[in-house]
C-alpha cells in the first residue's frame, strides 16, 4: 500500500510559468517531507524540505507547501526553466531515518 | 567535497552469479542507506546502517541479499545467487547525524540475464 502518492506521472509547462507538483500521503506519523530531483543516469538530488510544524518553506525559485489536515504537499517552481526538466520525487519520514518515496513526476519545461 | 561514491556504475551478470555492489559514503556522515529503484515499485529502502550497525533490514527482499558495513567509509550489498528479477538500479545514500536530508550516489545499474 503506497503511503506517499504522486498521482501525476508527468507534467509539461512553458518556460517562465509556474510548475506545481503535488503529493499526497496517508501516514499521519510522517513529520518531515522532502523533495528530490533526479536527472537520467544520476542519483536523486535533495531539493527542499519542510517540517510538519510549518506550512511553507521557500528557497529561491522553489517553495513547498504543506497542508497537514489534507495530508497534501506541493512543490512550486517559479519561474520554471528548461534546466528544471527532471523527475521530481516526494518523500516522507516519520521519527525514524527511513525515507518513503512517491513514484515521481516527470516535469518537462518547454522553451 | 566528494559525494557518495558507488561502484560499479553498471553490472551485467548471468543468473546464479554473485554480485557485489560497493558504496563509499560522504566523509563524516554516520548513516548509510541502500535503496533499489524499479519501474514497478519505485524507490524502496532495503537496509540502513547507523554508525556501521544495521538498524533496519526489513526492506531486504530475500535471504539472497546481504549488506555489510565494516567501517565508516565502506559498505557492500551482495546478492547471491542473482536472479533476473533483481535487475534494477541500486542507490546508496548517506546522511550526517542530526540532519534528515539524505545524499545519494549515482547508482549502480544491475542487469541479470
């Protein structure tokens, strides 16, 4: 049973516009959430994270929003750039060190 | 600083052979994780170590899989005997005590024919 779900396998946006990637989770014990970016033939790269005591965290063009009551988080990229084209994974942790990943969303940013 | 180092990057072997994957974590990191990525199951944790001690191996699929961490700078994941369904990309990741962000290596693409 998937505890972290990314329901959109792919997303295509125009350069300069906003990209919104969504993630839902089922385990109420999760208290820390992370987004990773992955290029082909490379390992996942940490992008941004958020603790469950916050509802927003911002880092440059990247913002993560957390809605605990809905068990939903989203990653906003503004403005989107062609170099942002990659697979984005949502991941969650409970009090342990174990990361539980979603299956990823492939983002394509068109010039 | 060097990132997580994995070797080999690609491995092709025949069913029944032993396969050993290697990982060198980032210096100063005290937790090490082994993940497997497949199309069907995505990225899943196999086992992780803290200060060289295995903490949770509940993700290891079968007794054919084993992992060791003899010292703080080296870990191996061994599959013996290998089977075609073990074909996947295997990632190693590490993290420093007190932080939760894991840093991944480039992965080993394993193909078992």
